[in-house]
């Protein structure tokens, strides 16, 4: 395992002192266990000296992102599955154009399918202002020959500013996040999951990072730009991630940035999550927008519950894509029988992708627990170690739990035959979703 700070890689003794600090936050036995589990994985690199904060829902997230963009002096790197051409996206576009006029270098990558409803004029206005803009895997293969793959999508959400501030999580540049989910009262039970739910508010989570990991995330956007053959070609002398303040320490959090996708060497997001579930000793708390992970992941959750781990999952009651909702529900009986506690969020459309294990291993990112995220999409997740951040994650989980309805095992068995048929049918196409 490699640990890096703002200045350089740590030697063995320095690394031990840093990891001891993480353990000093509380539950050192559990921290040590999860560190050992992470060490068993390949290509694990931890980033130290970071300040990390949770951001809940769109208003809080956009306020922090706009503040960071406003402060930009050198560079802005933005990568998002969806960038719309109305509401919050228009405000961001206008701000990016102004920052470019101030001399800030800006690169924007958007997914061609995710942003299919956005007008060409919207992105052209950015280009006309000098903002470098590129579509990931264009739908028309003639648009950028050699870069086409209709099933390979860029689902990442990254904003990196001056290689010092970075944001990632589940939140797109979209108006559905403009109002926070807390503004919506609890919906009546029995809400039709086939409704798109777009008027009910979207519940999502983002993470804000100040420190060396921000530079790493800027490099990730640049790597996507280079890999996609985006124009203009970035000058080789431009070293994304240079810190003009000489490696100043920003915080004391240790984290791992995990990128995954068809072009990556392995299924790192899947392996990281499965490893954490297998290492769990006390609790697994999952809040997940799309849950259709396959039998191995479901079995890991069942095994954990059967060895005495408290496994609780908050899943959607309404969704913007009902087939994956029904595919996930097809696993409910197996999970409930094993002792997993299941809940469905009633108060909003659930779009968050967060997991906290034993209160010391936490992840926030763009990756859902489904096969499209594990195999077909470009995704990014951040794993934060330590009890301090874990407590923030646990508090957020409990808040969502209060707006959720528990799934009663006996009542679930007695659901209608029609519901069972929809679940069985959806399971057949699970790996295509």
C-alpha cells in the first residue's frame, strides 16, 4: 500500500505514524482490520493531508461548487454525465465564461448520451468563449472517428479547481437538484414506482475535498480528455496537480480515489466494496439509488448479516428508471431471510450512492451497485478512512432512515403475483441495465 501527502510519498515510519493518527479517531481495531483488507487489493494508493466534507443534496452542493469556481485562478476541470442547458447549468455556464475571460484555463467533458437533451448551442457558447469542451463517446461515430462506444458511458461527476478543491458524488449539473429533498413532505405509502418521480425532489450526496486528492482528481479528468482524443491537445508541459503553495497541508483525512471503467485494468470499485463487506465486523449501512449487483454481492451482504453484522439498506421507493428498481427488489426475499434490514426512502427520489462499514470505512461516489456501474461505465468513488468522517456518514444515514419505510418480511412475501412477475422479468436483464 502506498500513501502520499501533499509533498511526496511517505516512508515506512511516516506512513505508520499517519495511519496511527487515523486509528486514534476511535475503533483502532476496526480501522486496522479494514486497512489490512485494503492491503490485500492491488493498486491501492492512499492520499493523506486532505480536508473532507459531506454535502447533502443540490443546493448545498451547488453553493460550494460555485464558490470554488468563483475562486479559481488557474484551472477548472469539469467532467459530468449530465450537463443540462437550463436552470443551474446556465448559471454555471455563465460563470465559466466569465472565469475564462479572467484567464482561467477550463476543460469540460460531458457524456454524449447523458447530455443528449442539451442543445448544441449551449456547448458552442462555451467553445466560443474559449472554454475547451468535449463530448465523451459521441453518438455519431463520424463526429470524432475512433472514439465511439454506445454502451461505454462516462458516469463520473468531477469538479476540480486549481488542483486544490474537488467535488464528486452522484450530483449532475441538472435542475432536478435545484431544490433540496428536505423541502418535500413524506409521500404516502404505496407510491407507484413506475412514476418518474422528478417532481418529488432528489436525495443525493456529494463530497468536497481540499488537498492532494483534488490534484489527483484533476489528473483523472485530464486523462479522460487525452484518452478521448479531445481537442485541443493539452501541452505536455502542463503538469496537472502542481501545488503553487508548496504542498501545504489542508487537513488530516486519509482517502482513496478509485476510478473504474472498461478501459481500466480491473473492477476496482466492485472489488473495493466487496472487500469491505467481507471485512465488516459490526455494521454495514448502504444508501443506494440503483441496486442490481448480482448474486455474489448479494451473498456477501447475506453472509455478513448471518455472522452477526448489522446490515441495513436504504433503497428507492420511486425511481427514474423502474426496471433496475424491480431487479433490485427481486433480491429482497433472499436478503430479508438472511436478516438484512431493508428500507425504502419515501420522501424523495433517491440518487445517492453511499456506504459506511463499521463506522470507519466510508465511500461516496458516482457508482451504483449495479453491473452497468461495475463494468460498462466510467465511474469514480472516494473511500475515506476513520471514525470522524464515518460518524458524519452514520448521522446522514440515520436522517434518511427516519424518512424511510421498513420492508416487513411477511408482507413482502404476500405481495401480488404481478409484482413478482415484474421483478423476475427485470432480473433476466440485470446485467444490461
